């Protein structure tokens, strides 16, 4: 359904010039902070980051953002312009990987729990099914079947305003019980044939026992 059919009274931005006029120019520090190679401080960040988001888009514009998590040092740094993100067992949809096959451009944001700032990496990705460096990405005896090798085109640090606005890392603001449980969501939207009790067992404490196969 067209947006105009459901939303009225909107004022749309339709040109780069209009957007820039509204927002103003970035500061020199924000404009010039983008680099093409990893600094030692970037490598320090990656060595402690256990989580990242990987954004991809297919040639037809279909988008995906996938979370990736591992112990600290999720991404392996091969050199100053190359990082590798291992793929772990999941639901096998592989939306992001299929996107990369038609459009290699990717964007990654690396998080460190408790830190409001993040590290952003943009570049071109390749899907690798094996390489000697896979031996360096073994976790709990699991050697990844696939990895995303990213040749860096842009790298920069991002400020903490979004995290401060959201109070993301403040436990007193967390309300995980405020929404339907994962088992309840699966029952309603994904696996209606299964019983809620069965799904609660599946997503219960033992779920963590099967993270790596």
C-alpha cells in the first residue's frame, strides 16, 4: 500500500540539497574522521567487541540487518584493511549472505557492552567457506562453516548520543517482561502447531547449550 494512502499531512524530503539545508553542514571533526585503514585503537576495540550488526542490501535493494555475537574479539583482524566475521549455527535463512552475492557492499557496527560509542566499518564483503584463518575462529570446539571477509573502505568511531537517549545500558530502564516471551511470539507467529509448553522448554535455559552446534 502506498504511504500516501495511510499517512496524511507528511512533508517529505526529496533531494540531497533539501536535506542538507535542513540539517546544516557537519562539523569538521565529524566530516574528516573517516579513515580507510584500521588504527591501533580500532584493533583494540575489535579485540573487546563481542557483538556487531551487519547491514546488507541485494542488487534489487532488498535490505537485511543481522546480529552477530561471540566472545570478545568476535571479528578477526587479518590486516589493517581486512576483518573477518565468523558465521555460527542459526536458522539457515542466510539473508545477508544472499544479499552479498549480488551486492558486496556491507556496513558493520561493533558494540562493547557498557560503552555508548561504537565502531563503524563499511566495505566490500566476500563469503568464504574455508581458509587457514578459520582455525583462529574456533569457539567451544566449533570451527565456522562460513565467514564474511570485509575489505575496509571506511572506518570511524560513532558518538554515544543514541545510547544516552535510550538509556540502553542502564538496567533500571530494562523491561524484558513487558513484551510477550520468545516462546509466546513463536507460538503466535511462527510455530502455531507447537504447544506453548514445548516452546518454553525449547527457548528455556537449555537453549544456550546449542549455540555452537
